[in-house]
């Protein structure tokens, strides 16, 4: 299982802050997971439309080509605006 | 080193005193305090909500402090970032760096803020007369963080 988290404007657009997802076969990278989620259509297109979407795997910033493993925590969020 | 993500307010004097307490090797304390403004991008701000990524936020701040320690002579440092609902005039963020000399303290303090702004997973949502809006990331913040690469 993957734990997937959404934050800020993306969380609001999707109407949820987290979900558990069984790692589908053939889904080896963050980019493949991203495409899989965005393909749900409707509100999920926000994943593809968010400008400069940021990704973290196991709480470390990651790129679309980062590998995924069962049990990973994957977070999608817009660019950060703290401070 | 102290890193804290909290809803409660902080006190600059208390945090500075905690860093210097009982030691005589500190010659410089540089501090930065960020506050909530009452206007942004042409709109009045009634209040704002700070969201963060619990767990990653603390790790990210600790890593940024470690990077600063690797670059400058930092004797100790404190980073506090508030989350939750804040109103204009409220404190948001505090960075205090203790060093032997001012050059290291100033540079490390600015570095920590520049990296916090672009790396630490916090998001601001402002309440304006037209409703709520998520703050857009500023290109100037990326430029500020990038400038450290060449130093």
C-alpha cells in the first residue's frame, strides 16, 4: 500500500487530504503514479494543472522519475509559501 | 539546536536568552522575525491560516539548520514557525543564530530564512474581502535561495 497525501490548494481542489492506494502493477515511479491519479478525471485534473507541482517521497523532496516502493508515503503539493 | 512548529506565539528575548544562557563563547546573535502584514498583492488581509506537512516540516527545518552549520561557524540556532490561524501583526517565524562573530551569524540567519521560504512545507491561505486565497509562491524567493549556490 501507498499512503498518498495532498496539501493546501491541491487538498481543497481534490476534497481530500489523504488516501491509501495499493501500488498498481507496473507503477514504478512517482510520474506513473501521478499520471494514474490525474487520469481519474474531474477534480483530479488539478494534479496535472497545478503549476510547479512539488512531490515528496517519505518526506524528502523527489522528482517525477523517483522510484516507488510498497509502503512509501507520497505527498503532492503546490510550491511552499511559509516564512 | 532548536526547531519548533507550533500554534503558540514566541518571544524573541526569551529565545535569545535561552541560546546565550551559561556560555561565554558567543560573540554575535543575529535574529529575524517575520510578521503577518495587513495587506498583500493589493488586498486587505483579515487573517491567514498556515498549513504544514507534519513530520516533513520539522525534518526540513532541521536539515536547513544543518546545512547552515556546514557553511558557517554556527554555535547554536533556534527556528520557530507558527501554524494555524494568525492575524495581522502576529509573529509567524523566528530565526536566531549564535556565532562567535557577526559575519557568520548574519549569513547563516539569512540563509536559513531563504531556504525555509523555498524548501519547508508550509502554505499560507489569506482571508481577503473577496474570500480566501492561497498565496502564490514568489519568484523572488527562489532567486534569494539560488544566490547562495555561488557563495
